[in-house]
C-alpha cells in the first residue's frame, strides 16, 4: 500500500496510579518509493495519527463502561 514495505508498531502501557494508565503508541512506516515521498510522509501524519487517536478513544470508552480490557 503506497509503497510501504515494513510497518512497525508498538504499544507501551504504564500504570500511573490506581485506575489510571498511560498508553503510548509508536510506529514506523518504511517505503522504498522516493517518488512518492510526499504522499508517504502525509499518510502517517494525517491518516494514521487520526486512526490511533480513535483507537485510544475507543479504549477509553471501554474502560469508562467497565468493559474488560487486558493489557501487558
């Protein structure tokens, strides 16, 4: 997709205090297509950041509704 050949993503959770968890998400997208550099730069900056924010919001809603959510 868009010339990306490697995607590396990692979640990190840190318990700050009881019932409070910090979630950090880091990712790297590797592309071999120099011609599409601008598109390859914009994709993670726009689409992927929006996607990750939605995922974190969904997790927050699950926790607020006392739905089970396991993490390590």
